[in-house]
C-alpha cells in the first residue's frame, strides 16, 4: 500500500512542527499509551491549538 489517507495527511501536517511532535511523543511515552493515528492527531492538534 503506497497511498496515504486524508487523515494521514492531516496528522503529518499537524506534527510537522518539531515542538508539537516532541510534545506528542512525550505524552505517549509518559502515559505508556499505544499510539494510533487518531489519538496521535488529537494530542498533536491540542498542542497546535495552544501555541
């Protein structure tokens, strides 16, 4: 499979900012949560909205 869904493009757009990506990764590491695209996008978007 070589196509990225629209949802995948939205996730990449949000985490393109290195600061947001690092904060997002930190949440998953600290909480021990399994990262899914949906959850990752929600967490990253919350950081994007608070900058």
